[in-house]
C-alpha cells in the first residue's frame, strides 16, 4: 500500500538529476586533468569507469540503508559523503588521490539514484509512475546543458579545481534543502531484509531473465551517453575546440533528450505500450550509432549523437518504470540490487570504451547490443510520429 506522504516532486527531481549533473560538469575537465596530472587520455577517461563501479556499490549501500534507516537519513548521509569526496578531489595532489576522491564521491552520489527511485516507488503506483518518470526524464534532459556549459565555463576560467569547488558547493546546497524539506516516505509495513532474505531476493532476481534484459538496456543506453562525456572532450580538443566551446554541445544534446522525453510522454498519454516504445527507441539508437561510426573523428558526430539522446529519452523512462513491478514488497532492496547490477555493467562497459577511444564504434556496438536485449512480442506499436 502506498504511503500518503509525497515529497515535493521538484526536490526529488533535483536529487535524481544530481548524479548526472555532477558527471556532465566534470566531463569538460578531463583534458585538463590529463594534462595537470600527466596521464594519458585513456587513464583520464577511466576515472568515469572507476566512478561507476563505486557508484554501483553505493546504490546497494543506500538502497539497503533506505529500508533499514529510512529514505530521508539515507539521502542525507549520501549527500554528506559526496561532499567529502568533492573536498578530497579539490585538494588532490596526485592522480591516485584523485581516483580515491572519485570513489568516495561516487558512493555518495549513488543515493541520488537509489533513494529517490525508491521514494518514487513509495509514492506512486505503476500507472502514474511511468508518467512521473517521463516528467523527470524531461527535467533530466536539462542537466547535460547545465552541466556541460557550466563545466566548460569553470574549466576555462579556473581549471579542474573550479569544477570540484562548484561540486562541493552544490552538495552543500542539496544537503540543506534535503534537511529542511524532504519527508520520510518509507511505508510503515516495510520490513528491512536480513541477509537470508536478501540472498533469497538476489537469487530470485538473478533467475529473472526479463530483469537482466532490463539491466542490460539501462547499462547500454547509459554507456552510449556517458561515453560521449568521457571520449568527446578529447575528440573536440583534437578538433581545436576549447572547454567552453565543447560545453555548448550540451545544449544540442539536451534539446534532443528533452524531445525524446516529451515524445515519450505524449505517446504514453495516447495509450502507447512501454515495450513497443523501447523497441522503437532501440531501432533509432542503432541507426544513429551506425551513422556515428561512419562519421568517426568529425564534429558532425553531434547529429547522430542527438538521435541517441532522443532514443534515450524514450527508452529509459519505460524500462525503469517497468523493471521492478514484480518486486514492490521489497522496493528498497530490489532497487539496490537492480542498480548494483546495471551500474557494474556500466562501469565495465565504460572501462572498455575508455580503452577503445573511438566514440562512433562504441555507440554502434552498444546500440546493436540494445536491439538484441529489447523486449520481445508483437503488440500494436504506436508510431514515433506525433501526427
């Protein structure tokens, strides 16, 4: 039974935007980090891979704590942990220290994903949840433009220390808002799982083929997006673009992601089925990925990347809203295990992406894999056209 307490949707939106926002702010700093710490492009890109592997552990931690302590305390602790990681990065004197800071920050940022998704599932039933995720998806579309433009401006003016100082300030602001305005949403009948129950839940989820396909889809679509953030800064740097100019590409990508989210919302309102929309989004991603592979080291890669962003805006809200519909009795623990699985996959995929250092190839391969993982069936499919 759903709790009657609903947190302000704008605050939940800010908190769930937080992990993506902080990574897009960080992206323009990668060439500066490589130069200052004397590491290769591949090593600098691996900071994202390390980040998401630690993020996966954080998802499991905060999901468990959200059932054990409550949603509100878990969110507060997560934001405090992220602030500590940002402070450590700000004073880092070598690359290993920076990697350690990224691990601490990732653990904390994971609360913005795990806890907020659990609070949304606490507060909305399955019918309304897809629409809420679509609204949040539209807001998430704004984060790349905010992150890349502000990150580019900070790097141009203050280098990578300016980025970490801004991230520390952002963590403090969100911590204050959460302390003042976020209510507890944990249902009274929530039973924190003991280790035996958690192991039983993990075995149940491990044997759920549909859930694994959903985890792969989430990881693959996110790999396409975050590969841009980790590889494109170096691509555009070679083309002679500075950090501020690269940051402006966030506006085009944000517009594409917003278009996808709004189109998804319209199609759902017209009775579109989530699985059909995911299949169509996978097809669009594949076409865009192949085009990106053909363009290779060209600034025109922004055009197929926009297609990937549209497909992301359509696919992710539907995958996320449907993935755990059979696990509502243990929403926090199930969300933690699901997040753990797809973030570990994402970390591994980004590690491979960093070694390849070829954005077009990464997009094409991930899109092809997404098509192989897409939901099956022959339900009536609404057209992606709105007319």
